[in-house]
C-alpha cells in the first residue's frame, strides 16, 4: 500500500492538484473547526460583504463538534460530523480560498463543482473514531463564536491527523468508485412506493 | 411492597450514561473482528482496525468513543410491585442524564428545533417506560447519535407490497444513506403496529446483542436475507467500498391494522452503545 502523503496548511493549488481519491494523507499544523451553526454565520458574513474571523486562504476546515476536554486532555473526542449539512455554505467558502474540508459522507454536486473550479479537496476522517483522532490534536483555542459551545470555531494544531481523499480536483469521488468496485448486486430499481 | 428511592435511579442513569459512551460492548468488538476476516477492501480493513483501536483508547482513558454522545434514550422496565419514593421518576432520570453528561465530559447535543439554542445539559432524555410484573427496575441507557438517526425513516407500505416490499425498502434506505451513517451499521427494523409503535420497535430491536439470533425463526431468516443483500451493495466501512456495509439486521414485528403495513428503519452507526442495570 502507498505511503501516506504529508500535508501542512496553508495549501497551494499545486498541493491539492497532486491529491487523488483514495490517497491517505497525514495533516500537520493548523486547521480550523466549524460545523452547522458556524458555517451559517460565516456564510452570512460573506453575503453581507463583511470580514471573516479568520483568513480562509489555503486553509482546511474540519467539521467537528468535540466533547468537552477532560482535565489533563488537550481536546475532547473529535471525530467528523456528516458533511452534507454544510453543502449549502461550502461553495461560497471554497470560492474565498478554502482548500480543504474534513468530514464524512457524500457532498452535493454544487460542492464538487466548486472543488473542481477553485481547486479544493474533500477529505474523510473515520467517523466514530473520536477518541483516536483526539490524540492527534496538540493545541486548541477558540477563535470565534464561543457562544456556540461545541460548535464554536477553534484553531487546532494537529500532528499526523489521518484522513483519506474522497473528492479530488479532477472530479473523482471515492464513495462512488469504491461502491462500484465492491458492488455484487445488480442495480435494484428504486423504491416506487410512498415515502 | 418494595420501596425504591428515585435518588438511586438518578445515580444509576448517571453511571450508565458515562459507561455507555466510553465502553463499547464486547459484542460489537467481536462483530468487527468477524468483519475483518471477511472484508476484501484493504482500506476497509484499515478502518475496521482503527475502530477497534479507538474503542480500546476510549475504554482505557475513559473518554467518549465518539464525539457525538447522542440523545440519551432511556428504556425503563418498572416492576409493578415497586413503590417509588423521594420524588418524580421522570425528573430523576433527567437529573441522571444531566449529571452523567456533565461529570462524564460528554457533549451536550440537544437544541431548540428553530433557534438551535443548546439546552445546555443534554436534557430532556427520551424515556420509554414499561410496567412489568415483579419488584425490579431494569434501566437501559442507549445514547443515539444524530448522523445515523438522520438516515432513519418510517413509512407506511401498502399491504400488497408484502415482505418483498419490506426487504426492498430497507435495502434501498441503506443504499441511499451511503457513507453518511458511519458504516458498518446495525439496521434496526420495526414492522407492524402503528406509526409510532413501528419506530419504537425499530429502536428497541437495536438493544439485542450483536451475534444473537432472533427467537422467531421466520424473522431470523428475514434478517439474514436482508443483511446479505445489504452487504452486496459495496458501500463498505465508512462508505469507501467493501463487503462490510452492515454488521447486523435486527427485526421486531407485531400485528398491524388490516389497511396498513407500517415499517420503520432505524439506522445505528458502528458505535452501538448501550448499558443496562437492574435495581
């Protein structure tokens, strides 16, 4: 198996262009956290033409709402949350220079299109591996929206945070390709009843 | 008549909230081990091993398995020969959740549906109370994460769709959920009853230990057939492709109205957490 690629934000166009779906990546350095409520606030600021609480250029946002840190712990359990809820906001952030997103689960066509157009990638961290991922966080501080509690935006210093490339800038999607590769049942007709 | 002080219930619920969130059951670990044997995708095997390592860290360091420590769903089987003293039973349970989520450093994940303002203490709990014969109280705390709950559905099939319709709907639901509910998942199914009863049965079916057989031979066969279809989908661990999309399908069934065929699918992520105590 291929050795993992090491990345340290801020990322350039060249950094993300060489990433391909299925690549294992270890991220070290600074990343930011943000999920539902924080995304809405960032999006609203952009809409009003106001400045964001941190510069998005070349940065990575991790969709996570950690548990409170126990005494002696740097950061609480910190696995990814499901990403589709951020789909409405992500294209605008990507256009502003966001280069990477870490979450889990499928993205919308609009997000994939924005990733291709403005050169950004989508990574998955292992959903539910919160205790393991927390150990890769070396430092954490709230940079905005403290009132949101677990949803506040935090600046994290991470070391070897393990992620996998799901969507690359070439328009490929590991969720689609992976399923295709291992699928053994015929395409069942979609359910026709009410729902 | 046996007297039980509700303070004891608060204490029990508190402990169960913490242990359920930090100590993954051996049945889940065993199911993951079996999945590793069968998995063909190298990335899938890596993920399954990562989940085992994560469970080990959580147990050793007494930290949450997953950051989504969930909605506290509490099942109470209350012996009818018990006389409760010292206060309101429901409030005692809410207080147990409040204390458990605070003292266990668990995430408070509940909010107002519209303003999204956090309730601050992970209350209210969802309490399912049942009166049973005897003088014991059984309490099960089953924290339920939002990601997999969001992929769950209740539907009212027409009776003519029958068992084939049920199978098709469940497999399609798992397919459409893809990587979102953190596969490998456990699929809780409730068939029959009314709308809310079907949903309750689906949730309750998740409490059965992984690897155990359904006592009803007809349902046991149905569970195996559906699981086999699900694992042909190719979704795999975390949706990255592979053989292990679900670890198990659990079904509970009861009679329904002559006009309906209610069906609920409650998807549970691999962190199938629940702990019980008997008072």
